[in-house]
């Protein structure tokens, strides 16, 4: 039966992470209901602004936490270590992509390939255009959002009910979200669906990055994957 667990109590890290998450949602709703959409786009959620950099930092932290977990798992089998290291690499890649690998921070000049094939002329993969297809709308668009929702909202419910899937998740060292993570993920999804602002997804990405740090630090199946 699905129920709250002891890990639903907030740790000191969670107080900070969840505080930032809920504050971000409150600010996003505040900008929306007051009609300050341009201020949201050019301030709070601006390119290279606090939300985007916060997302990049949290994705990098998530990668580092996963690397720590991989070291802890060395005595529990190669598969668990390899999968956790792979997850860490994926989040490191995501952190780099979020800030275009320092394109604006270090004032790098994009190569000819990226100038010709990147929708924004920057050094990142997710804005590449292949033919008439923009990767940000295909591989990194709705499909990725669906995978994230399945991970945050569906997997924890199934993990608690289906033993075979729980054993598979543990074998693959997948950190499973706990109740507190599901509540914030659901709140963020409701907010993002409700508000209609151009750069609202920046808030969603930031909340997701905060959630991953918390999940990887103390998941539902912590005794199996950390």
C-alpha cells in the first residue's frame, strides 16, 4: 500500500531545496496573475538569469551526488556502479547544455558547425536543427517531459505496488522519488500548465533540478542505491 515513509520528513538539505522550489512556483504564479509577463521573461526567467544558472548548478550537484553514490555502490555489483555513473554523466551533460557549455560565460566563439546548424548559434546540442527538425522540440521537448513525469509521479506508485518492477529499479540503481518529491512535482506541473508565459519552462526546469538533488541524496530506496 502506498503511504508516507520516514524519508518524507525534510532533512536540512530538503528545507533549502524545497523552499527554493515552492518559492519559485509562488514567484511564477505571482508574475502571471499580476500581468508582469515581460518582467518575468526579461528578469526572473531571463537567459543566463538566476533561474537558468540555478538549474545548471543543481544539475551539476545532482551529477556529483550520483558520482558519490557510485563510489558507495562499489561493493554491490558492477551493474549498479555502471548505471549510477551513467546517470551522473547524463546530468553532467544536462548541466553543460543548460549554459551552452560556457558559451556566454567565457565569451567563446561558436564554430562554423554550430553557427550553421544551431538555432541560436550557440555551442549546445539541444538547439541543433537537423534538416527541418529542431531537437529541442523533438528529443528534448514533449517526449522528455513525459519521461520526467513518469519518473517523478508514476514510478514511485508502481514501485510501491509491483515487486518485479521494484527489484528491477533497484538492480538498475534508479533512485526512486519519495512522497515529498511527488507533491512538489505535481504542484510544479499544475502551475506550469496553468500559467501562460513564454519562458515558464525555465521555472519547471529549475524545480526539477532541485528535486533531483533531493532524490539522489535521499530516495525512497536509499538502502539500495546510495
